[in-house]
C-alpha cells in the first residue's frame, strides 16, 4: 500500500478498473464495507483521507474531528487498499477559499442542508475535485449520509462525470447505533441514550414493511420513541425522495426517512432508506455488526 499526497501521484498509480472511497478518516466498519466492496468490484482501490474544511459549518467541529493516520493506514491496508490519498489543504485548495464552488440548492434545502448552512457546498465541491483529480471508474458512498449520496449522484449526472456511483447500506453497531467517527465522543450514558435514534427508525421500518406509506405516521413513530429519552434532542425527522431530496407526504417512490439529534454535545444523523420492492416498498435497516466495532480500538490494537 502506498500513501501519497497529490492527485498527480494517484493518477500515475491508477490501473484497470479503479475504485475510489472518499473518507474523512478515523475509520470504522462503515468505511471498511465500502473498501471491501471496492476491493471485490475493482482492480485497484484508492481511499482518500481528507478532513474537508469547506464542509464544516462549525469551527469547533472541524478542530476536534478525530484524526489518526497511522490507525487509518493499518485498517486500510488490512481491507486491501492499494493507495491512500492524504492531501494537505494546499493540494486540495490551491486557492483558499476556492473561487469555484459546486452548489445544488434544490436538493439541499431540507434535512442537513437546512440545519448546516454551506455544508453541502463543501461536500459537493470536494467530491467533484476528488472525482476530477483521482479519476476513478467507480466511487463508493454510504447510505448513512443519505442526502450526501443523493447530492453526489446528482452532481455526477449534471456535470457528466465519467464515474459510476455506488451507495451501500448503513453499518450499525451490535445494538443498532449507526457507526460514525463521532461516536468516539459519546459518554457511556449518552451512547446508551442515543440508541433511541436507531430504535425509532426500526419501529418506523416495521410500519413501512407492514404496508404503511404514510410519511407523517412514520415520522410520528420516530418522534414518539425518541421523546422517551430526555437526553436526546431531536433536530428533525423527515421523509424525502431518494433521487431529488424533496419532502414526501406519502411513499410513492424510493425515499429515505432521516433524522438528526444532539446527544450531549455530539450531533448524530441516521436514516433508513425505503426501496421499491415487488408490490410496495421495503425498508433498508442497514447491517449490524456481530462484534464490537474497531472504532474503539487504538492504533496498536488495530495493526495487531
Ligand atoms: P466520512 O468519513 O464520515 O466522511 O464517511 C466516508 C464515507 O463512509 C461516506 O460515504 C459515508 O456515507 C460512509 N459511511 C460513514 N458511516 C457509515 C456507516 N455507518 N455505514 C456505511 N457507510 C458509512
């Protein structure tokens, strides 16, 4: 495995069908599932590791975002990554702030876009740069960030970028908590309280799998479960269409039911995707680990 810092080096190493997995590092099984899919489907696997300042709407969140290149390199190597691209801010943004920014206003008016002003301008811009600079054939993203996945698919379509975008299921810890690098900041009590988020979504998934297409009812189920836990402040829970991220009152096309909440001082997001199935719709609840997550292992334990 090679670690490089420039797009030029990445392109020189590309060979055959190249898969790119963009990450902000501090890897867990959510990232690993994307790396393993890339390993299976491609000849050459590139993982980018860049904590993108342009997508952080709060300076404090950027400052404290967990970073550990040694730990990430050990996990990536085990997952079969060929090249890590770990650019500095100067390589990613030769001019700061950049003059060119990619915006998708219609798709980012609700959900995370409404609560994190400018966030998706940063995401769309950095993903466009990663695709242009690393030139992969396939790029892998998680359904965990549902609005982000929709935004990436739309920008690839609208800018005619020659890349296939794959969106893969959310990986959850054994008790249902969606894996996130930010989970390391949860106190044990807050981590326990946070379980109402996935529990609420799973209860809504039961109703949807039972034939309900009422988005309001699904949101109410989530609100009910979450409100049983006073330590969790729900910011929003809403249903939106998967392709254009427009609000949906009834499930008539593939959708996703998303939420964001503050647990202690940690902001978490989660969702279930609702896919078309023969005769109706089916909820994608994600995949649960059957063992503790590597997220809580230190660098020396990871490489052991
Ligand atoms: P991040 O490092 O958080 O920017 O995430 C990098 C990629 O991993 C994004 O495409 C995320 O959607 C994806 N990802 C993050 N957490 C999960 C998860 N729990 N399950 C699946 N994919 C995930």
